[in-house]
């Protein structure tokens, strides 16, 4: 038992008495009437609040923040004066703080006079990341007060809060900067605050720095004051009203390039000085996309400036802090001599995503994290809407299908979740930033836009943004806005339905959309045609059916279809388990879910699949490329679920020799490649050999006609990148010879000649297969000043067939010096997908689990990618048992993680696929090759 001094004892006794008096005489919010004895502060006294979410009886109005990061000691100190609005009489102020040392806490009245002449004690409750300050004088409802705190902490070593980042100059000098990343719950690591999205407030920020650095924050710089001792204080304009997770500040020595939009918004791109030349494309894209969004939303961007800055250490892709968006370098910087067409598309999409957030998320914020899809689903969808309008040459619509296919892959597992899901603690909240929120959210918005028409959708979201600007919203607020606008449009302007039916269906829009947002999973539509009648049913599509009956699921599904005679826009909403549609005439074939605009899988009867297979073989252009790709996708998804034979799906893609569009071609080729990888890792030699032989024979014409250049449209270049990578991976001699020739020329020039950007990664992979090539690439990795190039080097290094080299890479990633820690999750995944590194990566994760969790918090992108990436190709019951045993051994850590279920279910899916389809694949290949 610790020794207690008389002075400490008296102070504790006083606090207990004060707490008792407060409980007797002060009126609190009803939410706070919970037993305090069950949760004790770090000093052993009762903490006055027991819930994870803060009480609502005190609301922040304005933060006055002073922050001083010391880039030599790697610590920061600060003070914050928070103007608060008291809703109920209380003596307690409860707010968030994590890993901060609170030096001083004071409550001031509206004249900024101290309410007490005594130092106020601060109670800390780390499990909820909360602190409580007791005021001896009651804080009265309706009065204005200020909470003043002084605090300090080390700069974080991770990627959250106020953290340290480093970069190396060409001369090898290490330089340090300090940057923030607060979403979702890490503002509390940089300052004591009310760290929930509902508590919007204004911020006035002052930052102290040395003369060799600059400071950035959400708002423009107002003035700089020299304060002595070689320090300067940058004072920024008052921010708009915003949530704490959008606050941002950075101290660095970066350079920038700037431009002005037509409406006078100053946009700047910041990067490491020696990477300044890689910022120019991002500036062009940001200017054009900002102008598009202002017109599309019919709401001007409300800040005077927007900075986009590439941070050398960054875990996710980017972050939408209002006025100061932060990016991983690969998501913002573009070097035309090194970056490929896919790299350019990625940079443009990420910028489009973060700029969309300036309206969806920043201007209007979800009320709580359960509706994070209102931020992320919209931003993901607006990437595609904006790029299709501003950069049509990038063919972003090709990529959208892959987005929805990825969402379906996740949503067809039992471990999926509703778009709007319960999330209370920080780990649960972090896990909400997943495929369901982003990709499924985008896909149901696309379905909704096609149902409402472009005009109805656009006007509805404009109404939503205007109604809730600078405020918070929920799911139903969006549906209400869309309903009101669509009533107006279709009542007074007409539409593609009769007005009576339209009004009836739009009145039920909320009911329609709830089936997509508060219910998990994806529907399977079954179709049987008899004459002119279509017998349609719906059920939940599952790859692994559990004993619980999926028939309890019911969606309201807008149905659109094509026939051999005509296209039909949405004329029917399926709201029951089964229904009958009558066609206008006899037809040869029917294809439901036109252009994959709906978020559902379609399964036809035998006659229906036969008709579509024959159509593709005879005249595949009778269907759009989106319809062809979705047919291939649906067929192989149904194979995995045991609803369709593998033979039928393989016969369906028999037409691909004639396919000229990259999307369906890559869809079919992608499935064959994934089967090859799955079977290869099981060492099933005959099937592996025959499948490789079949792919190289069948797609030989496609491979041979690819040029080793950067010519052609974006879709041509994407196809080239994928096909040549596959061919070299399969040891196709002409591919290997050309790649070796290019690699040797590149080495002879000491890396000074420019390789064709779309095939450079393939060239590096071929070069990495011998000792000298691998060593040379590792050396070039260490000196490259382009992160896009480094990512290609790393991918090539991880393709080595030498397990010792792979093990060395993993340990370099864990060390974090040569290979930055931010790249460790993707490195582990790269090694895991290599047949030689498959078990090596898994053993590495088990051995270093505790270290990995220290670097990447539970629930974060990083830890989820590590978990899923290392087990995604496991396919035996022994491997499944090993995975389950490992996660059982750390149950206390991972019990809340949904990703554990996702990982194990993926292994179960692989086991089931092999048991159902391996012999079929073996026989089918033997027949085709013989």
C-alpha cells in the first residue's frame, strides 16, 4: 500500500466531501445519474461520470489554443481556454484527455476572473480517456464560463494525435516535423477537449515555432509575432464551427505551390522541399475539383484557403481536416517520369475524396460515428461523380465496378455489419472505417441516384447540406431531404413514372433506404422466365450459409433490366420475398440489374444462364461492358456460394478471347488468377500447372499484343499493367526476356533512364529474382526520393522466392528506419501473398503481435490489413484451427474486433471452395488442354 502524507490525505478527504455535497445539491443531466463508485480515477477517488460518451450538460463554444512543439526534445506544451455553455447546474466539467499531463486547471467566469483561489484538482479516468475538473462554486445554467488548462506530452510515436514525422534529404540528413491526425478520437491526445462530433465549436489557434520552420492550421495565418529566444508565434484566424476531429496543425519546413480558384479560394500543395516538383499535378487537380464541387453542391467552399500537404509518415490514405487536408505521399505527389496511369488515377481520386469531405463531413457532420457512412460513403461516391465530370479521360467508371465488387465480397460474409452500426468505444469506432462504410455506402448511393434520377439526387443532397450546414445529421435527415425535393420535382415537372406511383414510392423512400442501411448483407435476386413472365425472388446472399435462416432478410429493391428487345429503367420496386413481372413481348434473353446500377447479385435458372452464355459467345457487345463484367462477377460469386457449378461460370467466360474492354477481361482473368494462387499455395501441382498453361494459352493473344510503353488510353494502360505482370509472374518466356532486357538497361544506366511507368513494377519484379538484382533494388529503395517509386521497389523485393530475403524485409519493416513503419502492414501483405512467404508472414505476425499492436492500434486500418492479409489465402482445416487458436490466445485483446470474424470466415470460404470445386477444375482443365 502506498504511503499517504497528511497533506495528501486532507486533500483527498476534501474532494470526497465536495463530491458528496455536489451530489446532494447540484442538478445534473439525467444521463449522469449513474453509480460513481464503480469507476475510480487514477488517484482512487470516485470519478463522477461512468459512460464512454460525455454528458451533454456542458457544451464547448470556442477554443483558444496555444501549442508549442519542441522538435529537439520531441515534446509539446500548450494551453487551452475553452468557452463553455452550461445547460444544467453542475460543479463538474467532464471532457476528454489521453496521455496528456495536465499542469493547471482553472474555471473562469464570463469576465475571466477565477471562480476559486485554490488550484483545482483534475481526476483522470484513462479507461474512458476522460478527465473531470471540480469547481467549488456551482456552474449555473445559462451563464458563460471558461475552462483554462495547461498541459504537455511527448510527441506521439505513432500516427495519431500530435505526432512526430521524419524524412531524409538527398544528403542523408534526417529532418523532423510535427503533424496531427485526430479522426476519429485522437484530438484528446493533443489537447483536453470535448472530442465527439456533436460538440462543434470555433477554434482560435496560436502555434510557437523556430525560425527555420513554418506553421499551418485550418485557417489562414493572421499575423506572426516574434516572442524572443529565437521563437515566433503564428496566430491564425478564427475557424468556422467544426468538430474536434477536424482540427489540425503542423510545424514543418516544407515548400509549396499555390493557385487560386475562380471564386477566390487559395489552394496550396505542400511537400518535402526536395519533392516540390511532384506537387504540380495535385494543384491542377485540386483547383479543378474544387470548382466542380462548388457548382455541383451550389454552396461555396466556406474557408478562404485549402492546403493539401504530403506527410512522410501517415497511416491511412488522407484526412479531410477543414482547410488543411493531410495525405500519404503516394496519395498526393505525382512524378510524370515515374508514376503510372494507375498512380495518377489514385492521386486524383484521393484528392476528389478529401475535397468532397469539405461538404460531406465538415460542413455537415454525422451526429455520431454509427453513421460515419454519411461522411465516407458520400466522399467515396463523389470521387467517381467528380472525376467522371472533370477527368473523363481517366475512365473512373471502370474502377467503380471494382469498388462495388469489393463491397459485395465483404457483405456476403456472415461477419458483415449494417452500414449504420453500433459503435461506442474508440476501437469499435475505428473499425467503422471499413469497406461497408466506404464502398457499400458509395454503391447504395449510386443505386439511389439512378432511382431518383441525377436531378433528384443532386437537388436532394443540396437541400440536405443547406439545412444542416455547420451542424450534425443522421441517416433519416438525408432521406427526408431527398423526399421533399423529389416530391417537388416529380409533382411539377413530371418524370418516368406516373405521378401517383412516384409520390407513393418517394413517400416510402425512408422505408426503402432503411432496408439498405440498418440491415446487413446483400440481396440475391433469383430469376426464372416462363414465356413473358419473370418469377422473381429475393433472399440474403451468403457465401457460407449458417443454421440461422437468412429468409428473415428483406430489401426494397429497385429493379431494372434489359432484354433482347429493349432496355427497361426502374419500373418496379421488389418489396416482398417473391413477385411476378410480365414482359411486353416474348424475348430471347433477360439480364437484370442493368449496368450493375443496383446493389444485388442475380441468379438465373438454367435456361437463363444458357441464353446469356450463348449471347456472350455470339454477340457480346449486345450487352454493355458493365453488364458483361457484372455477369462474370455474379457467376463466380455464385460458384463460391455453391449456387452455380464452376463449369458453367468457366464456360461463361469462354467468350473472353473476343473481349476488347479491359473491365470484363480483367474481371475474368482476375478470378482465374485468384484460383491459381489458392491452389498453388496448397501445392496441388497438376492443377496449378494446367491452370497456368491454360491461362497463358487462352490469353496469349491479349498478352502478345501489349506494348512495353505508356501509349494508349488509361483503360489500355491499366490492362497492359495487369496482363504483363501476370505473364511474367507465370514465367511466360517473351515477357521475362523483355523485362530482363529493360531491367538490365536500367541498371547499366544506374537508374537514370526512365522505364515505361506502367510496366516498371513488373520489370523490377523480374530483376529482383536474383541476388544482385534484389540487392540493387534495396539500395535504390533507400535513396529514392519518390514514394510511388519506392512502393514499386518494395513490391518487387517482396516477390523474391528466397525466404531469407523476405524475412529480412519484414524485420526492416519492423525496425522502421529504412522501410518506414507506415509501410509495414502493406509489406506484410505483400510477403503473405507470395507463396514462399505465406507462412513466413503469418509466423512473423504471431511472434511480433504485441509490437504490432503498439504501432497500429486495435481497430485501425493497419492492424486490420495485417490480420486479413496474412490469412486471406489459408485454405485448410489445419490452418483454420491455427488461426482460431492464435486469436483465442489473445481473446482479451481482440474480443471486440469484427475483423477476426472476417479473417476466419475467409479461410472457411477457401476451404469450402476447394472441397466443392477442385475436382471440377481438374477435370475441366484436362478436357480443355487435351
